[in-house]
């Protein structure tokens, strides 16, 4: 029996469009656009300077097209709306003032924002196109000294902290998409955990792109002071459009002495149809700096959506004994392309990093792991363990592994392992003869394959991720 | 930078014209035309820079800066038999071709041990021989796909090379030695060795490709080796690179594998201040198998780069790759192993491993094992490690009364042994053993 071949995928559930009046600026990107965004957000002068510097540098840069294993038609950066906000009252004192249409949208997405229905134990910042529409549990968190708010609010309320850390991990000239983001970013989340505080609940941001013409350029900044701890979750969806939309985010994490940041993502942007029409271009720069001793940053990502994913959540291990972790499941189906991985830069002594990456490619998709482990001369006793496994479903997909290992210190110990396999007939047969349907068997095997990563996710997310994988691969074997 | 490059090009151009005049007689017209075309390609491409992904970790600026020129003329190579003696492997004493500073030396070569039908000849002889067409085909084919400036440069100065033909069904007992030796008599020399091996169906042979030096001259070896294996042919290939520690060595090895054939390559890299070895193994037919193994051992001032591509184009092929590196002093090694599995290459089994041992704080390794897979029914794995000797193992030996340095050497030797053990030719093994022990011994005294 030759069972494993590809059929259809289940419909994308979050593909609806919210009919809401929006306040959008005309398409196109010039210095005036940058000024306009800044003035719309009522930003201080230094913020505008930051944007303009980034914009001017962006003009001199080239799109990184030659090294990633992805192909896409030329992006016309003048054909994008850089600011789009649902029309509503400028300041919203409470959720009651948020447009009910928006609340319904998030409810439909499974993210209830009204107080009674809020997810217990998780504070949510909901970002709709270019702006944050609501942040829950803000008051409760304030009692602990934890600041969790939209980025715009942070610029207004806490300019000193933002000024100090913004661009300190991902400089404005870091790469093409980071520069673009620095110039035109509109909103995002800001998290500040003061010294010694263990954040009492998980924080989460939910991103939704609604406007067909707009791109989403959000910025997240998380600062964990000495001895603090935070777990942050991020989720994303977008409606189905035939046109590709650009999503270029920048995420910066800073962990001081003994601090720990756990950052989890379930990315389920619209992936385009079976022929690869439409879908999100997800070009994201995520980087964390373990600035302090014994600090720890852990990235967990489940990447199932987007037409193209270009994403390398990284850790700069500066502080002595600091730890970086990267757990990733990347699933591509149909015509999706993913070039994703991580960078672990060991600078401090006795720094440790772990990379576990699981790639699953089905349909005619391409899935690449690209990772860098760099041990600088001063990183005495650095340690890295990398494992990347790929699974191919169907004979038209591709799986690639591009690990870069650069070691300049002989006390370092770096290990890399990679395997590629497919679901074996024997495993399927075994499960089926135990009365498990073929689909459930495949799902079981896939979930087993990804177990090491799912284990790292917070409970609700893990359940969501497992369901998502099952859904994405539904009918993909037969 | 630009002007430097231009100067460099014109320098090779004038050397090229002089070279062309020198060999005007005795060269077939097609070869002259081929060389001319290659020179143009070389100039158009220019030497690679670190901007190119393939040359990211290896900077060839020292080669660009130096002024190399081909060996002046044939009469001027004053090699004496006693000079090459230490470089001759006894197993291959009567089946060898010797090239001195890139120039073929009939006096030093010997073909007595070769069975009838086997052709081993220098290019000048082969160009006019019975198999001239076969040789021409190989050389032209190579020129058609040369990807970098070095291969084009080799073709531009194509004159002395080795042509080996093993007819179908013939199995050659004695290993065949191709020795390229450099002497201090001719400094700054550019030698462009070319080897063409055609192993016909059901044939078997062992080839030793050896680069060595007497003295410590600065020179540049730019070699190209093309091997084609017919159905069920078996070729065992040793490449021993023991150039002078001031030399530059750039080489490319390309093997095309026929149905059910087996290619077994072992590379030993000991010498040269800067060396780069490009390997391509192409599975052209189903059911073939290859082993591509190597050991690089470098010390202060050395940079060794290995770039390999195992190209699984057809189904049911198996590849094994095991590279080990020992780095000491202020040295640097680069390993880039690419395994490519095409859409139709189902049932591929590919294994790759690269392990590096850093003995000093100043050594640096950049390794990049790459898997690119477009078929689903395959078994592929790769692994890479960088590290130092295990404290526990050292402690174990120390507890058995071994001096710390001795324990260290023993473990280092053990690390290399996996590759050394694979070598079936006694005198290569002995040479390698000696090289490893000498280096380890030098550490003891230092």
C-alpha cells in the first residue's frame, strides 16, 4: 500500500474579514509617510528621529534575496498601506468603549476581551492592523509593578525605559526588514518586569491583520530586570486575500542578571491557497539579549502559517552563565516556503544554548532550517547542542538544513545533529491495526515527532498547537 | 582593490601569452582554443571574494597578491631521483607518473607494473595517442562547467597532466601513483596539474594522488581531477596533500558514478598555508555507493578548507562521509559538506559527519554541513561537533599512570585513527602515522 500522498487541506478558519471603518493613510512610503505615522501617534521628537534614521538607512539597503532558500516576486513597497487603524475614540478608558465589532472579531478568533470572559490567568494585548485595541488585566498587573501595554502607550507613558532599550538589541540598520520596521512600525506590545518580580500571569499579544492593502509592522519590547521572570505568548491570524501582505515585525528582549524570559509563538497567518496565491510574507526579526549573568531567554515557536516565513529568533549570550534556548516546529504545506532557524551568539563565559528544530514539509512546500552557532574567543566553556529533524510528507516537498557553526574557542563544545525521514509504513500499520484511524495515526506520529517542542509551550498553547498541526495536515495522507 | 585585481589579471595574461608561445608546437589546435577560452573566463570571473557564500570563510587574497607564473620550461626542472625517493610509496614504485613543479618528468616515472591495456600517460603523449578523443571529451566537458576562476585558470595553463584509462573488466593490482612534487629550485611557480581517470565498466583500480615538496618554497598548486566510473567500476582514491607549509593549494576533485559503481575517496591534508579542496561526487546512475572521508591536521599559520557536494541524482544510491579535523596553534579549518537529494532519488541513504578537535585556544573552526532534500523516501543524517579532549578520558589515563601530555597525545592519535585505519596502503599509513606522531611529539617538546 502506498499511502502517503497529498490531498486537500482543511479550510483556513480565520479567513474572514471584519467589516469596520478604518482610518488608513494613502499607499506609499516616503519620508513624509514616516512623519505622518509619527504625528498620527503624537510621538516625541526622539521617536521621529529614530524612525527617520532607520528610513534613511533603509533606502541604502538591499532586500536579502540571495541567501535565503525562498523565492517570491518583487515586493512593491510603494503599494502598501503603512498605517491603518479601526476608527474609534482616541483613548479608551475601558473595554466598554471599544467598538463591539472589534470585540466580536476577537471573540470569533477565540480571544474574548470582555472582562467576564477573559482567559483566566492570561493578560492579552490585542493588535488590530496598525493599533492596539485593548489590553486586559492591566490594572491587576500594575499592582505587581509589571507594565504591560501597547507600544504607543509606552512611548507616551514610559519614554525613559523605551528610549533606553529600543534598538539596543536590533539596531535600526540591522537588516533590511528591521530597518523598514524601525521606520514605519505602528504599534505592538511593551512589557517591563521590575526587579525581582515573577510575573503573576502569562502575557500575550494577539495580532490580527484585517485591511487588505496594509502591511503590519509591529514592535515588541520586553525588558526583564534583575531576577524577574515572564512568560510571553504571541498569536497571529489574517483574513484570506488573493494579494500577498507584508508582515515585518521586530521583537527585542532584554534579560538582566538572573532574569528569565520565555517567549512562545503560535504563528498562523493566512498561508495562501493551494497554488500559493495570497498569504502573508512573514519577514520577522526577533532577538533577545541575555545581558546579565545567569539570565535565560527561551524561544518556542510553532510556525504553521504564512506564505513565506523568514525568521531567525536569536539569542546574544553576553552575560556569564547565560542560557539561550530555541524550540521550533515549522510546518509547511501546499506552496508555503519557510526559511527559519536561530542564531546563538556565545560571548560570555560558560554560556549554554540548546536548539531543537522540527521541520515538517508536505505538499510542494519548501522548509529550511538555517541556524548559526557562533562561539567567540572569550566564551570559555561555551556549550551548544543542536538537533534538527525534518520530516517529509509526499514526494514533492523539500527539506533543507543549513547549520553554520563557527567556533573560535577550544574549550567550547558544539554538537549538531540532523536527520531526515518520513512517516514509516510500519508505524502507520502498527497504529492502524490497533484500531486507530489513519488520520489519527498520522497526527499521533507527528505530535510525537514534535513532542520535545510542544513540551516547552504553556498548556493552552500546546493544546492549540497540536490541534493546529492536526488541522493543517488533515487529509494530507490517504 | 579593483586596481589590484586588474593588475593581477594582466599579470596572468602576460604569463599566459608567454606560456602559449612556449608550447605552440606539440599542442593540438582544439586545446589551444580551449585554453584561450578558459583564460577569458578566468579574467571575466576574477578570483572569488569572501562575499560569495562558497568562499565566506576562506580569503584567497594572499594568492591574488602573490605573483605566480608557470614553470619556465621543461629542461629547467632539475629533479634528481634521490630527491623524490622519500615521496615514492613503495607499493607504487613501478606504477607511477611524476611531475616536478607541474612539469612531467619521464625520467622519474615508471610504468612497469601496469597490466596490458591500461593506459597511463602524460597529456602530451595522450593527446596524440589512441584515446585522444576520450581525453579531449573530458577536458572539454570540464571546461564547460567550471564554476570558479581556479578551474578556469587550470585549463588556461593546461599542459602537463595525467591520463589514466582502465579498460573494461581489468583490475589493476598495484596502486597507481600520481606524484606532484615541488622543489625550491623554482620559487613562485604556478603548477596546474590535471588528472583524467576513466575507469571503464567492471574495472578496478587504486589511485594515489600525492602532493609533496622538498624544501619550503612558496608556490601555488592549482589542481583539477576528473574521474569517471563506468558501471560496476571500483575506484579507491587517496589524495595526500603534504605541500610545503608556505605553499598554496587549491584543488577540485569530481567523480561521476555509473550504475552500481563504488568510489572510495580518502583525503589527507597536512600541508600548505592555505588549502582548499572542492569535492563533487555525482551519482549519475542508480545503485552506486561512495565513501568520502578525510583527515585534516593543521598548525599555526595554516588554513584548510574542504567543500564537498554529494549529489544524489538517482535512486538507490548510498553515500558515507566522515571528515575529522585536528587543529593546533593559530590555525583555521573550514568544512562545508553539502548533500543534495533530487526529487527522483528515492531510497537514498546519506550519512555525513564532521568532527573537530581543537588543541589550542587560538584555533578556529567553521563547519557547515548542509542537507537539501527533495525526495521523501530517504534516510539522511548529518552531524558535526567541535570540541576538545574529554576531561574524563584524560583523567582515566592519568589514573593509569600516564603522563598528562602522553595521555593527551594518545587520545588525539585515537581521534585520528578512525581515518588512518581505513587506509589500505601500508606506506601511506606509515607516513600519516609519522606525521601525526611528529606533530604530537613537537607539542611535547614545546
